């Protein structure tokens, strides 16, 4: 427009021309000026109306390939699902109307989740993760296999206790089987494993009985020695019912060592039975006379001679057999006494004194045939735990027709 104004100004300065003569020239200039200024519609064709658009409606800084904007008064074009904008399709972008929300955030979008739904989904996923981490309960076969492992370990520790020392405190070597030599340990392990795998009832279920008992043995030396004597006596008398060449008999001999024979018999009177009589006599005397003791090598030798003489003078084999098994009677008494209450301990002492006082061997033998009064006296020396032990293991297997608990009821003591 500036160049037209300059033309008009120049023409007016021409003095020879009249103002009226300028009318055609001015009309021609205005016509040119009108054609030089684009209309709104033409401006849209050139892209000028984009200058006033918001940032949300602008295309990238590169040359736009999108659709032309609509002229004022016309319906604005919006992309539909079936017709995508040319520029957006070329650029691979989503085009939304001004001020509208993206479809993924719209309230009617089926794929969107509310905050409550999101929290619920996350909680469900967390619960599923915890449930997937929880181990499945063991099957019956798995429980059975686990129990067999416990039983095998328990029997091996019992054998290790039986092989432990009577003089040294070797409690720390029992549970790791260090009291067994390697060859004997392997044989006993194989033998017991076959029994457990074969579901021999005398070898099944020892774990729950042994595990709490093993802790007491590890903590208390008196428990260790009492149960060591008990298991050795049970194993020793089990051999008497087995064939000498049986595998089980050979293993027990390897475990216990050579038999110490005091009188050849039959039946054989062992040094262990004589030691049991000695221990009982000293124990009872000390309980009744706390300030005195009968312990001493001279006294023990004298007691041993008395027991041998009583054995040789016994009226029958049954009386001799009762004396031969006194090591088991004494060991059972010791174990029973450890777990007894103060009142029960007094009763046990009375029962033991009665068994060793005025009864003759003939009276003891005759009581074995009647059994009534004898049974009540002997049961006082036992407990449910001990009776359960007597019904398990190699000693019970070798005496299926005559359980060890019944054999104990037939035991008697000679007079002094």
C-alpha cells in the first residue's frame, strides 16, 4: 500500500493537473489496493489464519500436510473413526479436537480403569502372588518318606548311644554317630534302612519318641548313662533269642563288643548283671543313709561273689534267668526314676527294696507262675514311654511271640 500512496502524492504535486482530473487515477489506485489485500477466504488458502491458533491446534514446525481450516460460518471438520486426517495419517499421530480429552482417558473408554478399579486390580495381583508363593501341602507319600528318614536317623543315634563310653562324657559324639566305627555304622544303616523300607512295624515311628529323649540325653549325663544301659540290655537279651549266625545277631555283637561272662550257665550270667546288682545295692543304701556309701572296690568284689553264689544255688532255670536279666530291670528302674515325681520316687524305692529283701529264690520262681501280685510290682518300675520302647526295635522283633514287656514281668530278684 505504501507504493500507491507515493504515486498519489506525486500526482497531486503536479500543478498542471486539476483535482477533478485525479478522480480516475484515484479510482484505479483503490481498485489495485483492494486486489492487493487478501480476503479471509483467500487468507485461509494461503494458511494465514493459522497465526491466531492455539498451541494445541498447531502442527509441528515442519511444513504442514494437514487439511485446510474451515472458513468462518462453516462447520468445522473433525476426524472420525472411518476417516483419518491426511496430515495425521502421514505423521502417525492422534488428532483430537480443541479442549477434548484423549480417548484413552475419556470416561466412556472401556479400556480405562478408575482409581478404585486400579487399586482393586493391584490388590488382586498381590494376593495371587502371595498365594502362588505359598508351598503346597505335602502329600501322604512325601510325609511317609520324611518320617522314614527321621526313623532311620533316630535308630542310628540309638545305636550310637549304646556304643558310647561308660566312663567318658562323649555325649557330643552320639548325635553325629562318632561313637560308631565306620564299618559297623554302614552295616547298621543298611540293615535298618531295609527294615524301614520293608515297613517292619517294630522299626516304624521311633522318631517322635526318641527326639525329645535325645535332647535330655544331650543335656544330662545321668540320662545318657541310664538310657545307654537300657538300650545295651535290650540289645543284649535280643541276641539270646536269635540264631548266632543271623545277620542281626552279628551286628549286635559288633555294636556291643565281646560278652563278659561271669557264669557260663546256662543261662549265661554276665558281668553286666552283676554290676547292676552292685549299683542297685549302693544306690538304695545311699538313699537311706545319705552320709554313708558302700562304693568301693572291696565292697563290689564281695557283692559280686554273693551274686554268683546265689545264681549257682538257684532252684531252677527260671530263677537263674531272672538273675541274668537284672541288668534290664535295673536300667528300666533308673530311667523310670529320672522322670518320676518326688512321691513316685519314694514308691519306686520301696518297690525295689521289697524286691531285694526277704524273698527267697523259690518264692520268686513261684511268683513267676502266678503273675498277679508280681505284675503289679513290676509295672511300678515301668512307664508308658518305657513300655512303648520295649515294643519297638530289634529286641521286640526277636520276641514277637513273647514281648519284652511280658518278659520283664517275669523277672525276680534273689535274696541277699
